[in-house]
C-alpha cells in the first residue's frame, strides 16, 4: 500500500484514564511493554504503509521525543500539532496539507484492533467509495452508536445509542478517505466526523461504504479496557508486531526480579526493574517500570504505576495505583479505585469507595 498514507489522531487528553494520563498522553501509556501507539504503528507498517501523519495536541512533544522520524519502525512520521481542540473531523482536516496520496487510512489513536487493513482498503477501492468505515460486530451494541448497511455494503445511516439497536455493527474508528473528502471538511473549527461529516456525505449522495468483520476490537478509553487490552496483547489474543518479547501468561522486561514463589499470569506485564516478592500473586495486571509488589501481596486486574509500591499482604484489585504511590501492608483496595501519584496509604487501611 505504498499509494496509501495513514493519519492517526492522538490529540485527546485521556481524562477517563487519569491519573495515568497526568504525565503522558493516552496513546503513549506503556501497554504490553511499549507505548500503546507503537502497536498501531506496527500494524500500519505491516500493511505496507510507509508514511504516517500524527495529529497531536496534549503533551505533543512526547510523541516526537519517542518515535522521532519513524525510521526505527520503518515509517516516515510527520507530526502536526493542533493549537485548539478540533474534534475528529477537524483533526483530520488539520493535516490535509501534509498528505500526498489520493486515499488515506485514518485511525483513532486509542483503539486496539485486529482487522486486516489491506482488506479495508480493498473494500474502499472495489466499491469506489468516497469514505469507507471499518465496522465491527459486537455482542451488545446498545453501548454504541450503530451503523447499518445495505446488501451492497453501503452505509444507510448513523444512529445514536439505543436500547433496541437495529444492527450489531458499530464504528470501529478506522476509515479510508478520499483526500478530496478530507479537503472538503471545514477548516479551522471543531468538526465531528460521526455527527457532521459522515451524515453530510450521505445527505449529499456520496458513496459511504462499510467494511464489516468480527475482528478483535477494544476501545482503550478506560482503565479496565487498558488493562484488558494489554493482557490480550501479552497473551497473543490481540495482534501486534511491536511486542518486546514472546506472548504468553506474562511479559517480563529487562531488570525485573520475580521471586521463585511468586505467581504471575493472565497476561501481566512486568516492567523494567520491577520487583515481585515471595508468595505474591499478580494476575492480568500492568506493573510499570520500578514498581514493587511485596511478599504475599495480591494484585488483580490493576495498574501499578512507575515506582509505586504495594507492600506485603496487601490486596489491590480493579484499581489504578498512581506513580510512586504506596499501598501499605495488608491494605485492601478494590472496585475501580484510583490512587493518585505520591499518595501513601497506611498499613491495614481498607478502602472501598472510588473517591480516594
């Protein structure tokens, strides 16, 4: 696909993932050992795309500092910074002058997806579409807006969330645009592709195609989704060419020390310099660089931030522990809690409220 370029929208603040996104944008959070965006870029490169334009805003310099010109990934990467939030459509329009191909793959930078990108482009070309949407079938579409298509794969309408959806097809956040359509989006103001651009194209009689499949798909917008998506990458359920080690029950990075009697499984990522003590049990979790899990502690489906400490005998489940925070010995944290960076919780403290 040398004649197709990619645009990745990575300008969001990731407020639903705080406190993790206080110091890094959502696409740069460590996920299965590398920034989440590295997984998407690896799949773009695998599909044969050679050039990607990143639409950035929040903490924009973190992207260029890490990925540089893209050479290490086999890509040419260009960075375009939004001075003000422009929405999905405005963000795409903002990069238009940096594009040179007639057809452009566009991605929401917070979606983990296993679809065949070449197949999406093939659908776009074979139907002579102005825009093609990747649509994924989900078990419960009530939580999403639905996108019905006709027998020829043409999109019929864009529906808001409803308790009685007419289809199980939802917008998966991956598109193919004709560049002329991108250039027709209003410039310099916020625009939503979902609410303005796509419905406007349908009303104007444009061809909007849907490429429908059952590929792996997860919106990485919440801590629970981030944790589960990372575990799926480590276990090989979600595809990536950027994993820094083999898939399996756990991914252990350089300098990590896991005591012989510890149990680490379920797609856990053990970051660089992490220490896990004797008898500890860590399941399906993300331990960022330098974290410590004490002897006999239990960590389940949680994020333990960089340099944070879970002391001996503590229980941490379905919780985000911020960087450098301390969970005291025999403390119990469960049920969607978020512990801010540098907070110290005393031994034997018990917390059940998410308002910590």
